[in-house]
């Protein structure tokens, strides 16, 4: 069964450093998302991406964040200058061929980001 | 501001009973509502989606209701099993279908 994959599973970085989190969505999906979950807290929407552009973003997704689909398979989240409060689990998700979140969404296993 | 509330206290039930979880929301008119299961350290797994014009949806042992007047959804698991133990998340979809807002989740523990 097709699945969303994410790398790395765990990333440790120093405050102020840039990180890139990588995702490979399900191959025929057209809508892509990033979420984060701080330990013990709820899953928070960051951004949705369709047709090579951001279609919605939350207030968390400020100028230090960016997303890119550099080729036909990868979808990346870049955090330019990490802060301690960016420590969280980051989930990538994708959904199918029409309607965005009006359809089932598939989540990856997550990347745990630890900022020291 | 928009608020989605799920009971933050764990729900403990006996195997074989029906579990009922509640999701209430305010200051929101979602087009769709989704329910997910999340196990510790894992990503959410989609369970069911219900549209604003649907009152009820079923899938195997799962049933979801959606009352847009009460601004509430109920999620039922019948004949519960210990393997159903997990955190269950309610999530609301905006009208454009491009943003999902999650509740804090309710942890369900099914005891044998």
C-alpha cells in the first residue's frame, strides 16, 4: 500500500541553524501539507500546497518557514533560523486527486526536530 | 476565536462496550469534519469524514454524527477492543478545503 515517507526520523540542530525536513508524498496525490505537534500538545496546521504554490498557511508559518517541491516526488519544509520553540514532531501529509482536504489525508511517520 | 474542544481526560471503558467521544466547536462553520486515530509517536491515521449536510456516517464498528446546530460531533466505537486504545482526534475542514484544524484529542483506554 502506498505511504508517505519522511526523512530524517530525528534531527538535532543548534539554535539559529537552518534545517530542511523532507517528505515523499504518495505519488498520484496533488495536495501536500505540513503539520507540527509539540510534545503533549495538539497537531497544528502549518501550510497546504497545491499546483506548486501555497494555498493556505497558518499564523505559525511565518517568514522563517518555506516549502518547496523541488522535483516530481519530494516536498520539503525549510526552517531558516531555528528557535528552541521549534522543537516538535513535524508531519507531512498528502491527499488525493481532487478536493484537497475534502478527501482522506495520509500522514507520514513524522520527523522529530530537537533544537538545542 | 475558533475553538475545538475534546475531552482532555482519558476515557476508560471495558472491552465489548461502546465508546463515545465528543467534539464541540465554536466560532466556526466547517464544511467537513474528520476523525483520526493517533498512536504514541506516530502520525494521525484517517478514520472517517462527514460533510455538513450529513447527519451520520458509518464504517464497520465506527459511527460519526455531525450536528451543525449544536456544533458537535460524536464518535462511537461499538464492541470496543483493547486494540482500539489510542488518542482520537477530531479535525475541522474549512470551506476552501485547504486547512485542517485539530482538536486536542481524547485518549481512549479499552480494558480487557
